C-alpha cells in the first residue's frame, strides 16, 4: 500500500458536508467527498462515471490540521438566468488562511496515477468550491507527496509542518506543536469483532452525478500528532528578579 499526501492551502476554503438550501456551511477540515472529487477531477473522471468514482472512494482518507484558519460568513445574492427574478439571499461559510495536509491510502499503482494527475490535472482543482483556488501546488515540496513505506497514520505523523511561515513564527516559543488529525477508521473497526470507534460523517462519496448525487456515512477518529516547529527556539532561563521592598527607602524605626 502507498500513501499520497497533498497540501491544501488558500485564501478561502469551504468543505460542506450537510449544506442545505440557502445556508451553505463548511466543516472545520476538508471532507473526503471534497478531496476525492478533486482527485477525480484531476484524473479526468466524468461526474456520471460511478465505476471510476467507486475506485477512488475506496481509498482510506485522513487529514491533518496544520493551520486551522478563521471561519468567515458571506451573504450572496443571485438572479434567475431565465426569469431574471431575484433568488433567495444565501449564507456561505468559508475558512480563511487555513492549511491542511490531506492523505489517501491505496494500492501503489493507483496512488502513482493520482500523483501524476495532481501534477498535470485534467480539470483545475479548487478547495471545496470553484471560488476557492489553491494558493500553493497540491504537491508537497521536496518530493514528500508519495510514500511507499508506512501507512496513512504514520505519514500524517511524520510529515513536516506545512503552516505558513508567519503562523509558524507566531508559535516560535514552542519547539514542537500538537496538530489535530482526523483519520478514517476502516469498515469493521480496529480489529475482528471490534466495533468502529469515532464520529460519523456523511461525506463518503457514492455518486457525483448531478441527477442523483449521493453520500454515505463513514467513521472518523479524532486524534493529535506532535511535529517540530522549524521556527521554534528554546526558552532561555530568565535572570533572577531581585527582591523588592516598597518601603525600603523609608526611615522606619
């Protein structure tokens, strides 16, 4: 098995899992349906090709929150294309200045094909919505995107911190930082006869066909990993503060 790791960074991101009607929310981290959709788009998979989608949806998925960003709310108005009537005012939620490392685990040939597709995508990628282009290449620098050794959990734990330099410098008093990690629990739990433990999300893609778009439930485990801070500096021991007597200058018998 191999692992493909991607960096997802941009001015705005939006990863909806339960958006309905005029209120379009975002999760605090990329969804599996969003990332699988991005990989399918890069590979040139048509929306109605459920067979090829099923191959990608079977990949195990995980995400690390390197920079959580700030949640924003926007109001949008629109007019109907045919009737020119005003559409209902909608709320759109985004994550600003966020950085994530998303990873998928699968067979080595499939991971290799996806890595090539990410480098030369058939359709341009976006971070959840078309209005959210990435600010960096999806490929991790220094050839760290494809890993043929170690599982998804190991890769997410050992990859360098991908947060922006200004964000890393803000944490410079910490030589190492704890990062939240959300990993998919394989169907069947941690072992034979052991139920899956974790939260459930309805973001398992079943079909992207606009006529019958469907998503299933999957189980997610929330944890943390500790990674070094390249801008961290050890704390120096402060000089001892001399004792201070506020009445020392008074001549008190």
